[in-house]
C-alpha cells in the first residue's frame, strides 16, 4: 500500500521550514557589517573593513545590529614591527624560563643533597688535576731529555752544530712550550670548574630550601663534560 501524501506533507513542510531558517540564519551570520565613526564624526558602514577608520576602532555587527566583536585599529608598519619585536622578546623570555625550570629540575634530580654534589665536584676536579700532574711530569722528562742535548752543543763550541742536533733541540723546545701552555690551561680549567660548582651549590641550596625551579633567574655556565663522567 502506498502511504497517503497527506502523511508526508506536514513533515516535509516542517523540515523545509527548519532548513530555510537555518540557511537564513547562517547567511545573516556570514554577512559582516562594519561600522565606525571617522575623523570627521561621520558614521560609516560597510560589508568590509572601512579604510577611513583604519586608525580607529571598528565594530563588526550582526544583521540585527548587535555587536559581534570589536576590530582594533590597523597598526602602522612601525607599530607592527614594534609589536613583532615585543612578541619575539616575550618568546625568548618564555623559552629562557622553561629552560631554567628544566635545568633546575635536572639539578635536583642529579643532586638530591649536598654530599652527592660534593662528591661530583671532587671527582671533576680530580680528573683535571690528574691531567695537570701528567703534564708536569712530561715537562720534567723534556727537561731531562734536553740536558744531554745542551751538553752536546757545548762540545761543538766554536763550530757549526750538526743539523740533526739542532732539530732535536728545536723539537724539545717546541714540545716544552706546548706542554707549559697545556699545564696553564688545565690550571685555568680547575679554577673554572671550581667556580661553576660553587655557583651551582649556592643555587641548589635555595632549591633544596624550597625555591620553585626556574624562579632563581639565569643559571651558571654548564659544567664541562668531565663532570658527567665523574658523577656517574
């Protein structure tokens, strides 16, 4: 049996009316109305942003006149550059805060107490100190190697020193100079490591006392790689 058309007509009418209403509402919402008062005091309206009010606030209205949102003035090129610079600075500051929080948490994880930090500090200093002692012993060896060469040079007093002997002396002198420079660099490294650990300890004491991670400003320079091996 074919249903009577009467059974479909009321339902079809209701659906059509609802669809038409939805489309009408969507169309009214999709059609913007910009309104503003220009520099001369004139009220202007348009379906797109109004150039005469680019430096003024504009209101985006619904079809019933209600305010959908307020459009701020368009920035000049200089203002736009300043705003972008502010945003870049803010982004850098946010990244620095996040980095400080991460590093402080890492410090607390690696060094739960002062004894742990002290052992790591001693191990890192000992690694470099071993290098200093090795280099100083090498200097002593070079000095011992140089003595017979100098004695041989005296044997040739008033005569031309053989090329091979001159080359041996030059090589000894170059090695000695390099080793002395290495010793000085290692001693400087000892001072640097000690200073960094001292700054780190001062920060840790405040973190252990309850200061929130990231709340203590910039962090000291990262300790050298030897610390990682020494603190394992």
